[in-house]
C-alpha cells in the first residue's frame, strides 16, 4: 500500500461512536488527545481517532510477554488497517474510527503503517543501533502522528513543511523518551542508542541492574538532543503555517519534560516527578500562541 492515500468515499462517512475512542486517547496518549481537543470542531473527532490509534499501538510492546505474540498483534493491525481503508469494518472502535478518518480525508496509509511498524523496536530488548535509528523510530511514531493531524487542517502546508513536522515529532519524542526512561527500563525496554551505551562502556543488562551516574549522563544526553532539535526548529526563518503548528502542539512539552528530567535525574529506577495534567494542558494550549 505504501504512501497511497485512502480512497475518499463519495459521501463523507460518519465516525463510529467516539466515547470509547476518546477514553482510550485520553488514557494512553494524553498530549495528542489535548491537541485533538484544540483542533477545529469539524475534524476534532478525527484527530481524537488518530490520537487513540497512536496510543493503542504504543501500548503493544507493554502488554506482550513474547516478541512473536507482539508481532502477531501488529500484523492484525496491519491487516485490519488495509481492510478498513477499503471500507471493511473490524468491530474495533479505534481501528474503525481511524480508517473512517483516513478515508474521509484521503490520508496517506504509509503514515499509519509507519506507526504500526515502529512498535517492532519495543518487542525485543535490543536498543536502537544509534541516534539516527532512534530518530527514525520517533519520526515514524510522533512525526507520523503530527503529519496526520496537520493534514486534517492544512494538507498543503503539511506537505510543504513535512521536514519541520517530522523533526517536531522527533524532538517531542526524544524528550518524552527521556521522561519515560525509568519506566521503560523497568519493563526491560531501552530506547537509549546502543552507540551511546558503547561509549559509556555499559551493557543493557548492566544498565538495568545498576544505572546510577551512567543513566543520568544518558538522560542528560537525550535531553540535550531534544532541546537542540527544538531550538533548531524555533530558529528556522521560514515557519510552517499556524495550522500546521497547531497540529504539532505537543512540541511545547519539550521544555517541561526536559526540565523534569533535569531536576529529577535517575534514582532507584523512578523519576522523582512528572508534569501535572494541568501544566500539560496549559503548555499545549499556549503552544502556538
């Protein structure tokens, strides 16, 4: 299927009941959910469906005991997505909502497929090979999510500023990966590049059993990478349209997440603090103002 757009129906189709979809988005992908609530009313339900889709896929590595089981589950999503964009209902409210959105707005199927495929990284205990591999992973997940949201409200702008949108997703994803590092490590998952671990002379197993100062240095490196990319986006003389930036509102969380990581560091496998929901609401609301 590649990057072909879903075929738009001759008449716009109604989304399935949104309650379960919105509950999933709010519970599992809160920043994207807040962004969706701030989208124009005409596409708000579509944006919520995209947020829920991302949240459900990001959960797959967390709830499987074996990589094979996870791959089977991912393949179900691939097959159901392909069938769904051709009009077949799956009975899964999130999948049906997002494929209806894809058809109504002729969204590129490759972006949805990339979000699914990216989850394979979390099914093993192997970290990304290097920083480029990490960025490619985050570009598929959050760069893809931002691109889909942007296409809902400014298709031409999203295309014209595709690189900016992708990098916004990487910057946000890196800050979030740093914030979630202790929780991921407790699950046996590591998003820190293997090349960074090699430079520190530490294995994944050693990082899990005795993180200490090494983990703090790795976290600081992730934070600096996120901030650097965010600063680069802010300095670009040609900015995307306001609509495109509205779709990338979670970028506003780079600084708050980085600050929490900087204050808390890494201690006993737990981050000492988080950003409150109210703070997240405020930051994302102000994101493009």
